[in-house]
C-alpha cells in the first residue's frame, strides 16, 4: 500500500498476524524482525517487541538474530535453526527449526518455527 507509511504498514501487519495460530496444538505463530535486529512481532513474548536483539545468543552460542539476517541477505528465504526456551520450560533451550522470508521493501523478515522435538513427536504419532 503506497499510501501508508512504513510505520503504519507494520502496525497493520502486526494486527493481522498477532493472533494467527496453527499446528494441531495451536502453538504455531508468525514473528517479525527488522534487518537491524529489532523485534517487531513476537506473539508469545510481546515484551521483546521494540527491542533490539541483534546480540542475543542461543544455547549453542550462536547470535541467532544476527545470523538469521546474514542468512537472509544471501538466500532471501529458507530454513534456519536455532535454540530457544519452550513456553513451559525456561530451564533449557531446545532446538527450533524455522522458515524465514526476507521482505526487502520493508527491510523486515517474517518467520515461523517449531521445536524439533515437537516435530518428531508428531511424526511418531
């Protein structure tokens, strides 16, 4: 929409995506970061929104946001792995597998992810 500012466009996108949930157990959601590492949308942890997380390290020591941006600048989209805390277990980070998409007109990326162990459980069932 050429008539809206970037700020207003992001506000509208956040409004549309915030409550979308998917997967059988409704744990799936979309997240958005800008290319400087600022969290734009993170439905399970809105307290992170507006904060720059470029130097956030995961359990493997990976700067996951910084590496995601580097990956997307090269590939534009694709699967990406990192570690993060599960909602009901803040004691140990678990491996996540996500799909990220670079949306260059707004200098953002949109992604979704799932914990590897949850994927494996679904496959066994």
